[in-house]
C-alpha cells in the first residue's frame, strides 16, 4: 500500500484479536485470512452448519497451502486453532476489531451491530462488510458511531487484494487508521472511500455491467463479448462470467441500489439480462446455472 493509506497503516493501533459475525462465503473467508496472517479470530454465526462450513472452507484453503509447501502441518494446525467458532459470542469481548458479515438485510445487520456493541468495550472498532447498505444508515443503530466504518472485502477474500474502507459521517480518523492497519496486516490493499451508493468499486463495475447489458439488447452474443474482454483485452474474465461469479441475485440487488442512488445514470425503463435471469432464477455459479451452465 502507498501514500495516505500507508501512513494510516503505520499510525493505526495494532489489531491482535478480531471477530467475524457470520460464517458464510465472506465471513468464513475473512476469518481464514485473519488467522493466516496471525490475527486470531472469533467466528460467530447463528447456525451450526454455517460454522461447520466456514471451518471446512478454512481447512481446505490451509490444506492447499500445505500441499504447495507454504505451511507445515504444525503451523496449519495452529492457524486453524486460532479460529474459534461460536454460536454465543464466546470470547468476543477480547476483539479489537469486529467485522460484521451477516446477510445483506438492513434490519438484521442493525440488530446484530447493536447486540455486539453492547458486549464489547468502548475501544473496540466495529465494521460492516455490507456491499450496498449505507454506512451512515447502519451507524444509526450504534451508540458509538465514531468507532464504526465499512470494511468491504471482495469474493473470494483470500484472492482479492482490495478492501474498501468506508468512512461514515461520524467515523473517527483513529477508527479509519486502525482498520487500514488491520487490512494491511491481513495482506490486503485498503483504500479509504466516503459513504455513497456503490462505494467505489460498484460505481465502476455496475456501469460496465449496464454497458454489457445494452450490447446484449443490441443483439451481441455474450460468449463473444466474454472472449474479447478476456482473450483480446486481457482482463481475467468477461462480464457474463463475472456476473455468474458475483451471483445474479447479488448483482440484481446491487443494480437496484445503484439505480436508486444515481437515477439519471443507472436508471432504466426496460428489463435487462440480469433482471430476466433473476426472474428465471438463473443465479450463476451458486445454483449451477447463469449465463453459463456449471456442474
Ligand atoms: P452468506 O449468506 O454466505 O452468509 C451469511 C451468514 O450470516 C450465514 O452463515 C448466516 O447463518 C449468518 N447469519 C445470519 N444472521 C446472523 C446473525 N444474526 N448473527 C450471526 N450470523 C448470522 O452471505 P455472504 O455472501 O457471506 O455475505 C455476507 C455479507 O457480505 C453481506 O452483507 C454481503 O452483501 C457482503 N458481501 C458479499 C460478497 C459476495 O460476493 N458474496 C462480496 C462482498 C460483500
């Protein structure tokens, strides 16, 4: 990391223990990455099967590191043991930073944030991994909004370097520095952005998806668009494949948030490919059928 973020990472208080709320795709990935980089983490969920899935995922990723010779068995066991799964907030009061990664529902998130704030000390920083909910809205459920900001990871967490750190109107600079430092400790490249619909990445990504949908309306073949973007333009994947990875339901929801936030740029009066696929429940890789079929 460079410039201001580097300075913030230097100034930020060190995070020695963390907690992740939600052990799904994102929570499991965040817990793994934190533990891998030496920050023990409590992983809390409301469902035992989710905790089991999160732990299995971490174990699979660690096994890959073992196969590649990047870890030995002892180190692997130590890292795995530094992820503490819980259904009851056990050990949460020791966390310096908390990352909320429960379902993308403002009411559920508000309740979870208030619940956890009541269980931790005044110095604990709480963050949310929300992709679309305004940080200023979530901050309203907290008594200490200065200790709260967004910490938006990308999927899959262990491979995507970027973390958007979202400053709410009440977030203190100390909170930002601490979260920047934690992201850097996790081996990530943090950027600090202000709260607005789409934060930074989705403001770039969704106009791109909208342009892709317009090409389809004009009769383009999505496989050809993907091929050109990937093989000729040199991006890791084209827009159709990327939408399948993101999830059509997630994209459909984010698209609506962007249209509401920027009606003049992102509003539309027709159903695009994402709307049609969402209606027919072609959700992408998560249910085996999207633009492409997966087995
Ligand atoms: P997911 O459905 O895989 O996981 C959500 C988990 O939260 C589940 O295990 C569920 O049991 C748990 N949960 C629900 N209520 C809870 C509660 N009260 N306390 C503790 N745990 C609870 O979802 P996900 O894809 O991991 O997304 C989580 C968050 O991350 C969302 O806000 C989402 O917008 C955001 N996000 C997702 C992606 C992505 O690509 N999936 C990328 C960036 C950000």
